[in-house]
C-alpha cells in the first residue's frame, strides 16, 4: 500500500462566543471577525451547513454529478441489479458507507446529506492508500483540508492545507483518481481514468496537470462570505463532463433557495465536449478513399472517452455527396438509400465501416457481457489516447490520435464517385442502448429513463465540413503512398497515424 499524507494542520482557530454560533448558524453573510464556535460532526457532513459561508461552491456542487451520484436512476437500477452490497455506494455515497448507514439496499431511505460525493467527503481526505476503488483515508478529527496555507480568521471548522486538495499539485490527482478508477469484484479494470492519467506526460511534476486544473475552472473571489476575507483563486465545483441529471436537479427547495440547474449542466458539458476532439478529413485521389483523423486535444490528461467507458458509445457519422446525391455513408442512425442505419452499435451492426469507440466486456468463459460488474476481462481498448509518456519500444505511444479510412481499406473498396462534399459528426451517447435495454428488461429501470440519457453531437470547433474548395483546404502527403491529399481540419493536422481496429472486435 502506498500511503501518502501531505498535510500540515494549521493551529486551530478557536471557538469564541455564543454570539458567533448564532452568526454561523443564522446569518448568511457579514459575520464579523470573531471566530465562531466549531461545527459539530453532524453539521459538518451536511452540505447545507457549508452553503452559509461558501454559497458559490455549494451552488456549483448542488447541480453536479457528485451531488447526484446516488440519485441517478441508472445508478439505482444498476446497484439493485448488481446486488454487490456497499461496493457501489463506496463511491456514490461514501459518507453513508463510512458512517455505517447502509448495506447498499436502502438508498431511498438515506438522508440527503449522506448521498453523493459531498463537501465533507472530499475536504476531509487525509491520505490516499491505493490507486483504485476509493482507498481514501479521512481525517478522524473533523479537519477540513483545502488549497490555502494562510486561512483568514472566522471559520467554524478546523482548516489544514493539503497537497491532495491543492489543484496546482499533481498529488491532488491521486485523491480524484483513486475514486475515478474501478476494478470490479472480478478484478476487471472497468474504469481507468487514473491509470490513463498516470501514463500521460501530465502526471509528471512539475510541468504536469492535475484533474482539477482541467476540471475546476479558477476565478478570483472571496472563499467565504464572512469578514475579514481575502481575494484568492476560487474554483468551480460543477464538474460538467458527460452525464446529465434526469428530471429537476437539484430538486427545488424554496426554504434553502435551491433551484434546478439542469440547463447550465447541459450547456457546460456540451461546450467542454465541443473543444475535446479535433478532426482532419483528407481525400486520397489515388485510392478515392477518405481518411479521417481524430485527435484528443483537450482531454489529453486521459483517453477519450474515459471513466464509464464500458457504458459510453462514441461513433462517427460520415456522409459523402456528389452533385447533391449521397454516394457513401457510415454511422448514420436512420436509413439512407443504399446505406441502412448503423444501429445497433454492436458487432451485429449492418455497417461494415462503422467507427465505434466502446469497451468490449467478456465473462470468464470469454462470452460477451453487457454490464460492467459482470466483466472478467476487457477487450482491446480503442479510445483516443491522451498525451502518453513516450516509450521507444511502443510506437503507438507517440500518438494522441487515430485514423480510419472510409470505405475501410481492409476491403480495398473506393468511393463510387469523387465526392464534392463530405460531412462528419462525432456522436456520444452516455450509456449504450444495449445496457439500458438490459436494465429495462430485468425490471430494474423505468422505461421512461432511456430516452432521457445524455446524447451529444460534438459541434462548435468539433464540426467538420469538407469540400475541395472550402476556405480552410490544404494539401498533405498520404503517410504511406505519398499521394497528395486534399484535406480540411478543425485544428492542426498530424500525420503519424495508425488505422483503428474495426468495430467487429467484440467477436470472440
Ligand atoms: C461560518 C462560515 C463558514 C462555514 C459555515 C463553513 N466555512 Fe469553510 N471557511 C470559512 C472561512 C472564513 C474560511 C477561510 C477563508 C480564507 O482563508 O480565505 C474557510 C475555508 C474553507 C476551506 C479552505 C481551506 C484552506 O485553507 O484551503 C474549505 C475547503 C472549507 N472552508 C470548507 C468548508 C466546508 C466543507 C464547510 C461545510 C462543512 C464549511 N467550510 C463551512 C468559513 C466557513
Ligand atoms: C470532488 C471533490 C470535492 C467536492 C465534492 C467538493 N470540493 Fe471543494 N474543493 C475541491 C478541490 C480539489 C479544491 C481545490 C481546487 C484547486 O486548488 O484547484 C476545492 C476547493 C474548495 C474551497 C476553497 C476555495 C476554492 O473554491 O478553491 C472551498 C471553500 C470548498 N472547496 C468548499 C466546498 C464545499 C462547500 C463543497 C460542497 C458544497 C465542496 N467544496 C465540495 C474538491 C471538492
Ligand atoms: C468518492 C469518490 C470520488 C472522488 C474523490 C471524486 N469523484 Fe468525481 N465522481 C465520482 C462519482 C461516483 C461520479 C459519477 C456520479 C454519477 O454520474 O452517478 C463522479 C463524477 C465526476 C465527473 C463527471 C463525469 C461525467 O461523466 O459527467 C467529473 C468530471 C469528476 N467526477 C471529476 C472529479 C475530480 C476532478 C475529482 C477530484 C477533485 C473527483 N471527481 C473526485 C466519484 C468521485
Ligand atoms: C488536460 C486536461 C485534463 C486533465 C489533466 C484531466 N481531464 Fe478529465 N477531461 C478533460 C476533457 C477535455 C474531457 C472531455 C470533456 C467532456 O467529457 O465533457 C474530460 C473528461 C473527463 C471525464 C468524463 C469522461 C467520460 O467519457 O465519461 C471524467 C470522469 C474525467 N475527465 C475525470 C478526470 C480525472 C479524475 C482526472 C485526473 C486523474 C482528469 N479528468 C484529468 C480534460 C482533462
Ligand atoms: C471506485 C469508485 C466507484 C465504484 C466502486 C463505483 N462507481 Fe460508478 N462511477 C464512479 C465514477 C468516478 C463515475 C464517473 C465516471 C465517468 O463519468 O466517466 C461513475 C459513474 C457511474 C454511473 C454513471 C455513468 C454510467 O456508467 O452510465 C453509473 C450508472 C454508475 N457509476 C454505477 C455504478 C454501479 C452500479 C456500481 C457498482 C456495481 C458503481 N458505479 C461502482 C465511481 C465508482
């Protein structure tokens, strides 16, 4: 076990007078300089306690997936179906497990303050005793840790600086990462974000980049609404990425001035995704095939997609036209003349060229399984890699991108005519239809949920439209034949490419 502690508890800010207790408990702003009485353990574990003085962090967090982690109906359905005791709640409601309030079956009965990944859970992390499955060790004296070594007076809780809670250090990635990395009960490495990050150049200090540097945008502000205060770098706690809350979240609570934030979450996730993948499309005139290169530019701290990769489905929709007619299509989800829908996004897809990024899960007998806790092994990965540390023995480590030809070169086909227009869309569905269907079929998931699962089309700078005369056209040699290709890119073209594996790799 790799037990690491990076803490220095600062001298306790001592409790002052009863008047300060009232100040902390009742008035949201403007408590004077007097040090208030220390909050009790029960008060500390309730995020609403923190809202009084840290309303911005509370507001961001309240609409986040961290707050939603135990409310998520897909989580509840999977947890019920998996029936693995507290294994799942260790990360989705870690305080409930650590306070011995659950056996894994009573989520509905748990009190709001112990559901989800809460303020108290993250801020009381004292050390990290492993690399996966939430090995985080919490302080036993109710100390709260943060990124500042010089706290101002007036906090009703113990304060300590910790590198584990300071986004400017790569050590802080150990705290996030050891929860963002799952080995299931069969030992299959079903979520690998931390392992992926550790293999990138971003894990190497001092030039590295922590999870928080990309996921917690900083701005200037006061940490607490109490006086005195100090303007510092404060951090967004919304953690938008892929999953979205279904139904009003957080639920409206007029008493606590809480309103749903679904739209803000969706907008932030879409904006983040729009900058994630850069695309280059080239037409090779000798083969009359298209080459699409996808480069993971913004999520370079790990692969893309990451995390819940067993559930994620990413695919490319590419349509080529000549004189206004479709001459070729791949990855379309509706029938086009001559090009039937690519659905289902599995080996059985009728689309032989489909570029599909997903994990393939197998049980111990080598049969494909759908649900990540049933997996004993995971097939070859085909995510877009992050900025990997270079390994001279493995040339693939030099590439953060992948290339695929349309039609697929392995079938040596060419386009039936020379295209004059090609459109490309990258799609991401948070949870595959096969997974959702399985949960509905077993009666664990309400059938109204699947249509509400997050689905994205990467737009903005991620949208690509190719014509031979587009303003951004450039010419580049085909890395193998040297033929001069006509290309359009949403960023910068890099040519040291490998072909992707075909989608049919889930077949035994
Ligand atoms: C009565 C007001 C008050 C309440 C309630 C309160 N805090 Fe604080 N907190 C403060 C003050 C004041 C500071 C110091 C701010 C500074 O140094 O700029 C602070 C600092 C912090 C820091 C930064 C520590 C550091 O040095 O980096 C964290 C983290 C924190 N609080 C978490 C919490 C959490 C979690 C809760 C709820 C359990 C909470 N606070 C409740 C007033 C409060
Ligand atoms: C997933 C873990 C996590 C959760 C949950 C979390 N925080 Fe934080 N918080 C952090 C990290 C990490 C930082 C430091 C970020 C940095 O230095 O880049 C931080 C910083 C802070 C700070 C210092 C000021 C700032 O914004 O940087 C305060 C205060 C704070 N959090 C309060 C809260 C409160 C209140 C909640 C709950 C409503 C909460 N946090 C929930 C991880 C978390
Ligand atoms: C207790 C374990 C735990 C810790 C510590 C933790 N997370 Fe999470 N995180 C989760 C869980 C569980 C979810 C997903 C909840 C859901 O979707 O049901 C999540 C969700 C997220 C998401 C949203 C993912 C998506 O697809 O929408 C991001 C981004 C994220 N975490 C980043 C971080 C960062 C950065 C840190 C460190 C500052 C951190 N997390 C610390 C457990 C944790
Ligand atoms: C260089 C910046 C960068 C770093 C470092 C980074 N991320 Fe990310 N992360 C991204 C981007 C960009 C995305 C994709 C945007 C999206 O999903 O909306 C992403 C996506 C994610 C997702 C959602 C993935 C999915 O497909 O479900 C999680 C969870 C996550 N990151 C957690 C982490 C954790 C934990 C760390 C540290 C171990 C980390 N990230 C480090 C930029 C970064
Ligand atoms: C080691 C911590 C950990 C454990 C254990 C864990 N999760 Fe998660 N879970 C996470 C994190 C982190 C995310 C966010 C990943 C992302 O967004 O890419 C997540 C996301 C999810 C999601 C939303 C994304 C998706 O997959 O569709 C569901 C549902 C979920 N987990 C279910 C479960 C179930 C069921 C179990 C138990 C069989 C479980 N989790 C065990 C950490 C954990």
